[in-house]
């Protein structure tokens, strides 16, 4: 029998991928899981993270009975996709920075990558740049503070516009830069605020729709969506529960890790 699609992130960032999945597959049942006890992932060591992501994803897959796992986190995907595919027997769809579409779109051949400090310097990311944007200048900007701002937004606090402006400022040294990759799933949640904080118009590119398309390809049978959908967390947080409810998720259950 077909199970739901499990969407996993360190925190609320995967909700931007949930939005993309619901646009493309509105009838599909979803489960949301986040490792909020260990958020943010962006500063953590690689070996620790690989082990943690494996343990949390294995537990969430078992608890949800899902048919596919979407790793809705660039920081996790650029590090742990191979390990997850080895230890899980269901399709695993990852999230990687949208360098390829951004390089296709850029007219000036100068693009920005806005992501966590881990993602901007991962070998996986550098390889993507070499493979798909070799003829572009790519300005990589670590903006971990935007993870905090997106977390605040989902629990009902408006983002701090001065913080956003400061986080984005290294992108604007060259006025020719015309395309910005949102290489962290938290950042699309801040979309209108990012547009406001930019000094001129640029194209903002994220991976949400590409992930939804990939899920539609690799998941043969989708379980139908019914009412509020389950969510799983690694630490109790009443405010997060209220935030998840605004995205159509039921009160979170605490995930038991082994
Ligand atoms: N949402 C995650 C990503 O796409 C990262 C957030 C974190 O640092 O935990 O990279």
C-alpha cells in the first residue's frame, strides 16, 4: 500500500518544499519531520551530522510508514544523501542548491549563492559550480542568521529587516549580479522580505519546484491526503506546533530515536 511522502529538515525550512509539493501534488499525503532539538545544522561538524541525520531519518521513516523521503535541507543533502540511500529501502530525493537553473538564467553571468556556512563551502557545492556554472562568477554568501529569521517568522514574529539587509549586503558589491540562488530551504519562506531588502531587482531561484517534479517522477503511487497531516519533532515546542498548524500539520509527535 502507498504511504505518505516524508519531508525532513533540521527545522521549518522544509515547509518551503511542502509548499512546492502541494502546488504540484495537491492530493498527496505528507508527513513533516524536523530535528528541532539540534537546529541549526549549518555550524555542525560533518561526521556528527551524517550520523545524526541517519538516525533521525531512519526513525522518522519507521514512524511514518512513508513511501519516499524528501531531504528538504541543502545542508543535509550535500553531505548525507549517499549514506541515506544506502541505509533506506525507499526512494530518497535530496535538495541541492539550484546552481544549474540559475546559471542558465543569468544574463550577466554573475550569480550569488546564499546558503548556510556549511553549504557554501561543501565539496558537493563547489562541484556543482564547476559542472554547471563554470562560465559564471559565483559569489558565495553564508547567511546562517536567515535560518533564525525564518524560524521566527513561522512562529509568528516578523523578520528583522535590518538583519536581512546586512546578511544580503555581500551580494551587492557588483551591481551586475542578476540572479541569487536560495541554497537553504529556510530562505524561500522569507521571499517578500528578501525582495524588500535587495537594493535592486534580481531573480531569486530555489529548488522547491524541481524537488516536487522529481518526487512526482520517482514515487509511483501516492497515498491520498486526508485532513491535517502528521508531524514529528525531536524536541517539544508549543510555538513550533502552532507554526506547523498554519501549514496544515497536526500537533507534532515526539520522535523516539534509538
Ligand atoms: N534548511 C536547511 C538547509 O536547507 C538548513 C538549516 C540549518 O542550518 O539547520 O540547508
